[in-house]
């Protein structure tokens, strides 16, 4: 079975802090994605990566950056956390033309 | 533009049948997915349709009509554990990087 893990289930940070969210997949998938999910808005794509060191902006990249130094690991970085970044963050991975497999999610609260 | 529409919320009774509709408008089409998401948890894959017709998997079935830009998820013999949000997502064939366009999800409430 595909396994996607995320570094934390719950995280509380202060405004202005730099925040790192890590995601690791064990299926040698080329594609990895970071989403945020807010009530009534569904899943919104922040960034995705289709290969090591390759990244593309999704629909809402402002205030975020990503890093993919190894194929199995995709990190989301909040350079300076703000309260409007309080959300559920979901990482996913997929192979070519396959479904996306999701990690358990990180519920981030910025105070 | 690209758009996916689903009802926001539906209510059904345990043991009954419910149909959740999804309509989409995308530049291209290369498959439609249904995911289930329980509150506070990650989405889990339910079904995938790329050709017209009905795909059946136990109590769950999914239907696709590409000409109408329409799909539905049919849940039979509803159980309390089916209370969840159901997400419809479309892969746009013009996108070479395998992104999905997501609907906002339908919250299904099952009553005894």
C-alpha cells in the first residue's frame, strides 16, 4: 500500500514564525502536491512538483514556498506565518495518470 | 473557465440510497475521480471514470457522461459510517502535470 506521511498532525505557531511542513511518500511517485483545505472552499492547490528540484505554482502560492531535494520528500515552507494561513494542509502524491494518495494532513493554527 | 459543481450538503436515511451529482466544465477531460473524506481525515479514493457509463464497486457506483459534463456517485444500503464529505475531481487533459480540479465537496449526513 502507498504510504504518504506528514511530519505533524497538529501544529501551533506564532505570527511571523517560519514554518516547515514535511511530506514523505514511499512509492517512488514523480508527482507531489500541497493543498490547503478550508470549510466551504474545498481543496486548493498551493504548489506541486513533477520531479526532483522541479516545482510549479498552483492556485494560491502567495506566502508559501516549496522544496523537493529528494524524490520522496516534498516540503512546504511558510516564510512568515500569518493568521490567514491557519488551515488544514494536505500533501498528496501520484504516479503518471494515477490517482492521488493523501497524507493524514496537518492542522496548522497561527496565533 | 474551469468549474466543478456539487451540492453543498445532502441528508439521507440509513439503509436508503443516495445519489450525489457532479457537473463540470473544463478545457479538456482525462478522467473523473470521487473521494470520500471523513471529518478531520484525509480524502480516500473511491472511484475513477474515464469512459461513459457506470462503474460498480460493492455498495458504491459511479456514472459518467462526458457529453453532458456530468457524473454521479450512487451509494446504496447507506450505513452511518457513510456520513462524510464526497469530493469530485476532474483531470484536465490539457494539463501534462496531472493536476486535478476539485469540487468543494458534498457533505452527506446519514440519519437513523
